C-alpha cells in the first residue's frame, strides 16, 4: 500500500488508527480565491516535508482471526513534478491474533525520475496457524490445521514504457524459505507430506497500466497488472513451476458520490508448486486459501456511495471458481459471496478510508476490518 503527501496536523488517538486533522481557518469572511491560494500553499508545504505516522489497526478476518496490527510509517517528501506520481513510503509492521498467528515486516515503495521508475521492496517473517481444506472446491466441510513459518523477501522494479503515459514494465522476484507442519492427529485424506521444508525463488516479468485518479479510493480510471513468474533450480528454488496472474479493474463514476468498481482476476500455475503457492480466490466471505487449485478466475463488483463528506457505504457481489486447468473452469462449482460495508475517511484531506465489511459466502460468513478499499 502507498501513502500520499504528509499532512501538517494535530495527532489524536482513535480506535481504528491514529489520525491527523488539519487546522483550518473560518472561511465565512474569506474570499474563495484567497482560500484556494492558501490551500495550494499548504499542499506545497506538506509535500516538501516527511512525516512519521504510527498506525494501530485492529485485525479481523477468517484467515488469521482477530487481533492487532501495528505499523510505523514514514511518508517521504514528494519531489516529483508529476502530481499523479505516488509518494514514497517506508514502514515497519507487526501483527498478532488470537490464533497465535504473528507477522513482522518492513517495506519501501518509491519512484524516481518524475515517476519514470517505480520500486517496491519488502522483507518479513510470518508464523501463521491456518486451515487446509484440500485441493479443488469439493470436500469443504472438513479441514486440517497446519502451521507455516516463512522468511520472505520481495523486490519489484518497473520503468515507464517509452512514448506512453500510463504503461510500465519490469521485473520482480519473490523468495520464500518456508516450513509447513500439519496436525497429524486430525482425520483427513492423506497428503503427500505432513511436513514440508522448502525454498521457493520466483523470478519473472510484470507489465502494468494505471490511469486511476486516486490510489486510495479511485472514482474513475483503469488498473491492469500482468505478471509471469518462474521457479527454477538455477536461481535457488526447490520447485519447478510457472505462475501467471492477470488483474484488471475498471472504475466507473455513475453519478455524484456514486462509483461502480469492477474487477476480474485470473491465475494459473503450471508445474510442481507447493500447495501454499497454488491459485486461490481473492474474495471475501471465507478464509484465504480455502479454495486452491492450479487455475482460478473471479469477477468482483462493488458499488460505493458517499452519503456524507467523510462517510460512505459499499455493497459487493463476487463470484469465482478453481479448477485443474482453464478448460475445466466451466465444469467447476461457482463460489459466490456478497455483503456490505461502511467506510470512514479518517484523514480529512486524504481519501484513505477505514472500513468494516460483512461478507457471506456459500460456506461461511465473516467480518473484515480494513484500511483502504478491497480493490
């Protein structure tokens, strides 16, 4: 996630996370032209300074349970001439939940040369207690507990494609050193191994298109990202497989305060991949990883309505399927989910929202506390 310009403000604690509120003058006796000039000067001052931002975030989702996520972010000063360029952000984040799942990591997002080059870095460790439901969309009524401990690093670099405004291309690498231990005391169809210890090293290419008017809560524009990754022994992986993902989102402003967001995602894994890197459905209403297979595809729609200046609501409908191959998707069970949510703009001058979603699916229901939109 990237964060925009630093906000000159007063610090207040809040149940969701720390917010900053800009000091504002009374506009009743000030001309509109003067107000606009002051706002522009304030924006330039904000962008020229960096700021530390502590962010405590409650966590609630069916994958890891409920708990607390703590983040310390640094919002770098904006140096780009291009106003649409994302600000550079660094951060340290940690999480602990009631399932005894824990995570700690650090990240950095940056862009250079007036947003002609974009760079993302991440390193972290995770110790997660999860459930394995098997491969495919059947036999979802039974599961087996497992623990996964992973050390991870990620790097992605993209450059703007010459003679284009919104197209980027580059390389990415994901490295995972993981140990998986299943709870053998539970009755479950036999797996290839109850304990896995392996390294995956995924190297590949990425192409993206981004014409969104805002990174936090887009109201119009398009976002597309295509990635192709390969694991091979030559660059340190214990597995041999490829993974391709295409992600496209369109934002349509229906009317004032109304936005329709439409998203399509496809994933395909070819080769010998560990189960935790197979294709899955990134939908709400059930734990991430509940539906696993070589191939997945999903469609998501969300109607967003801002009924007050800083308050909004969402209604969403999602559907998807997993299968061994693309050709078998039509014969697979279609998984659907739906729900609603509430949004609050925590920072008056920023469109970053805090929200609560309630989601229902064919097999489960769940509540999510989130920062930012689902997509």
